[in-house]
């Protein structure tokens, strides 16, 4: 089981604001350097903890969230606010403000959300 995923960014406050706005996000905690500058922000997504950390821009190729009947409407509404880069029968892909690849997937069920490419 995955405990957490860390994403490096030179702009942790801005990137954390984006992730905190995703459906299902729950803010956990902020950490600061002794200087007071933001070091990291922890955000919970179900059982996975996302750590947005100050530093070099580094992330997985794609971070893909689950699309379920429970969160379907919330994601459908949220997707209207962001450009979609591409999609498959099961997954819709988009990017965070740093250009990291993200997505939502309904696999093994085919997507039922109408897809509007930006």
C-alpha cells in the first residue's frame, strides 16, 4: 500500500492551493523552515497522503485519482474549470499549475462524463 506521494515545486503555496481545491482533498498540515518560509503542505486523498514540498520541480509521470459513483458529480463540475489535455476510454488527463500530469480514472468501467477538450 502507498503511504504518501511527494511532489517537489519551487512554489509550494500556489501548488498546494490547486491540490486543496481538488474534489475529495482534505488539508492536513503545513510545515515551515526556521525562517518561516513554507516547506511543505500535506493533503489527504482517502488513504493516500500528498506532500507538496518546496524544492526542485519533481513529480510522477501522472498522478491519477479515482472516479467513482460517489464523487462523479463533484469531478464533473470541477473539470469544467481546467483544460483537459487528452483522454482514453477510462481516464481524463489534465495538468496542475506546474505542468505535472494528472488524471481521473473510472477503470475498469468506461467513462460516463462528457469530455470537452480545451
